[in-house]
């Protein structure tokens, strides 16, 4: 998405940075892992296809992606110095053609050393606040494999998403969070406190 092509968002544990060409090689390595492919419902791509995907996503107004940097880890070689090592990503997909204010969210913590440390939770809290303020999102939706207990707990218990449907065919659960009332106020308050920065001067 062009809106966040040079935007960074810094939290206590993570920094969200735009998905750039220098991140593709490490991202490609992550996506060779069958467990991550299954968790993200992704098909493996060639490195060339991954570079092409990164370029398209940067220009696609229906997708917003940030790479998640773990501030406790050293910068990933080849990606410059931005305050942390690559650990995963967060995404929003605006694929509801009837309502462009509804966004499907995804988070992936690919580095094992960054898991179970609250990294995914903080990344989503920052990302969702950004989305409400700058992308005018009024509802978040997630689709999670029914056996993915960690993600179901993250979105359902910690973030307050509510189950709205369950597919026995795809073996996945759909949860939603409406941006209204106390949820809206909380996200708006967090949005006003976002530490936004510039990725580079290019």
C-alpha cells in the first residue's frame, strides 16, 4: 500500500516497518517452512515470485503490510539498521467488495525466538490503531484454523474478537471485532499515541 510505503510505527517491543525489497530474501526463507505455510494458508513461491509479490503489494491499495522488527534482536543482515531484527509481519486485506472499511487481519511471528513474548499482541495493537486512524477501518475480521489455539486465544481472548462463523469444510473459524463503543475509544486513544517515523529519506 502506497500510504505506508515509508512509515514506521514503534512500540515497546516491536517496530513496524514497510515491506521493502531488502526484506524479501529473509521472508522467502521463512515461507519455505511447511508449518508457516500451513499456518498462513500460503503456497511456496520462488524467490523471483516473492520479489514480484513485494513490488505488487507496495502498490496495491487493497493490502497493507508491515514487517515486524523485534527490538530485542539484532538487525537482520542486509536490511540496514532500523532498531531490531526481522521477526514476522502483519497484514490487512481489504477484500470485502461491499464494504471497504472492513479489513481482514493477519499476523505471523516467523522467528521462534520472538514467539510467546507478547510481540504479536503489541504488533496487532499498534497496527489496528493505525488502521482505524489512517485507513478508516470500522471492522476487523480474522480467519483462523480451528486447531490454531494460540491464534484463537490471541484474537479471541486478548483482543476481544468474537466468533461469527465456523467452516467444517475449510476447518477454520471466522472472528470479528467491530470498531465501536469502548473498542473504538481504546483504538483512537492508542492511535493518538502512536510513535510514527520515516523508514528512509528516499
